[in-house]
């Protein structure tokens, strides 16, 4: 696996920063695309100013890091599955088809087959789900799955019009005073293999994708179903595929956008799913990494995997007064220990896209 975030690109480096309570969210520069309170931006070295070129370069760099971490050459990968929330298509003047970004990344990596996924903020998680479907159907043995998004003027304009951005300049997941989210830039990739393919090359197994599920609220183009019913379906499908129950889940990486509607739906989902079962520890990374849109699902899967590896979760920054609707324990203000080997990552995207991934720590891990 590999990631590029506003807190850095090293797996252990970023995890340490998250544990220390650091945030990559900063005020936007005066010469930015549009006025906004803050965002978690990547360092821009000025090489590529066009949105498409910048996104392709970031994707290639991050995907290459994931392949190095896996010890797997790109030529042994059957397919690249890349998710993005509209990518650069709102801002790039060049008339290119939506799949062009993914195809360009695949060519530069040397991967023969490529698949594009665009399901708003669930894109990165759905890229992993799509890779799993290719593997289980026997259409591939190895898929490099990930998500990417960079801040552009079009995305900023759209979210300003929708009123989803925080006016206070902070992301406060599940806080009674939450007032919106803030953008982040980033990319994350995971190499997904069948057990046989991993064993054949002596791969270092980081985790098992034990289950996955997806659903759609069908309620509107942007607003979620605040009852959480669609998200509940996604979680229950994922748990069923994993052969697990709510009481088996030790940790949850929440979507945690800090918007009133999204947090309300997510809290309702957890209340329904977990009920009186032993409660997992819940954490969220958007106060530190920003809302990275199409990259979110991939980045949060990596963060969940690291939480299982280390047996702990980082603090949820900025949240002080937890909303009473959230009935599961939130690591607000301080990190917590995790005991158990199963975790879930849940993403809730615009258009009602709900995706849940169940990850299992390998035997002998610290979790």
C-alpha cells in the first residue's frame, strides 16, 4: 500500500503524525482558485499546472510507492482500478473522456488493463470493491486499487454552492457544533491479490479484505438518507460476506465529514448496526487530512489497516461535545487502544453511494 497526504507520504510517518494530533489543514493561499477557509493541500512543486497532468503525476507516484511496498513489479499486475470524484474534468479545458486519466496512469505504470470508478466520495472504496469483484470472479489475480483527488476551482465552487464547507475552518466529526467539512488533496493505493497469487510470490500479507458491501440511498443527488438505512445495508452486506457479526468488529474508520446531514446519517447507521453489541472504537481522519473526495475510501482503508496493525487509533481532532445520536465510543481528543482483529471502513458519497470494507488483521499481528 502507499499514500500521499497533506501530512506526508510515508506510511509510518503519516501514522505517527496522526497519532500526535497533527493536522495538514491550513488557510488557502491568497492566490488560490477561490476564497475558502482552509484545506489540506499537497506541496505543489509547480511542474504541472494543468489539473489532468498534476493528477496523473500524483497517481503514478503514489501507485509506484504502493508497488514498491508490495515488492511487486507493475508488469505482474493484471489491472489498475482507479477511483476519482470527477477528477479534473470540471476544470481542464482539454476535451478528454473521463477514462483518460486512468488510462494514462496505467500506461505510465506499465499495467495493461485499467478500470475507472466514479462514485463521488465512495470512489476509492469502490475501486477496492471492484478489484475484489475481479479477483473473486477469476478475471484477475492482482489488482492495484486506489483513489485520487486534488482541489480544483470547480470542486470548490460546487461545494461552496451546496453549503457543505466549514465556515469555522475546522472539521469536527460528530460534534454538536459541527458546521461542515474542508477539502484535502491526496492519493492512496492498495495491491489486492488472491491468496494463491500472494503465496506464489511469497508476498508479505498486510491484511485480508474479508468482506465488502455497497448500497445506494436513492434519496437525491447530494443529501444522504438521514435515517442511515442505506448505510446499514452496506455494512450488513459486508459483515455477511465476512462471516462476521457486529460484536466481532473492534474498530471503525468513520466517514466523519463534519457536515450535519452526513454525520446524522452515519451515527444512525452505527446505532442500528451495533445496538447493544460490544461497541467498537470509532475514529476519523478528515480533521487531519481533509476530505479528499474520491481518494477518501482508499486513504481510510489504509488508515484502518494501520490501526489494526498497531492496535490503536489516533485522536479525532476538534470534536469536543459528541452528538448524543452517536452511541458508539469516539476517540475524541485522545487516541485509544484497539483489541481485536476485524475493522470496517465506511464511506458515504454524494448520490447516496454507501460502501463498507471489512479488513482482517493477519494472524500474529499486534492487534
